[in-house]
C-alpha cells in the first residue's frame, strides 16, 4: 500500500511540474492492468520548442528530487531535446516537441490504457 501511495505522489508531482512549466496536452496513461505493461503509468506531454522540452524535463527532475528524493533510473533524449524520456520505474515520462508527438503517436500504441487528460486551466 505504501509503495502504491508513493507512485501516486510521484505521478502527481510530475503532472504538477508539467503544468507549472506550461506543457501541452498532458495525458496520464494507466497501463498497469495491461498484459505487456512495463510500468504503471506513462505520462505524456508536448512543448513548443526544444528549450521548453529541456525546461520541463529539468523541472520534473528538480521537483521529484527535492520533494520526494527520487531520481530517474534512466533518461534519454537530452542531446537534441525532441523527445526526452525519464524512467522512474513505475512511471515513464515522455516530453515531446509537438511535431514529434504527432509523428510518433505513442498514445495510440497503448489504446487499451485508461487515459486521463489533465485540464490545463
């Protein structure tokens, strides 16, 4: 139970960090019940520039480290900032440049997931 609570707190911290940095179309995909699931959640957003992609990723890392003492197990994409992936084990974060999100459409790969669209207001 405590582990599950920790995952929920981490999920909420990541979403709040995305909102704080004005990330677009934030979606939380609950994939824990899917047969081939590699995590509990995918959290996906997009940004309008590589600078914003970097800023969102950096802020997520800063917030999760300072608030929860969590660091990503693995990260990819910092070289070009078109698509940054932060792997927290139970949660995998995808921060896209908008056109890359449209091209890869990873939400469609997990069509059976429960999807929550985060209201940006």
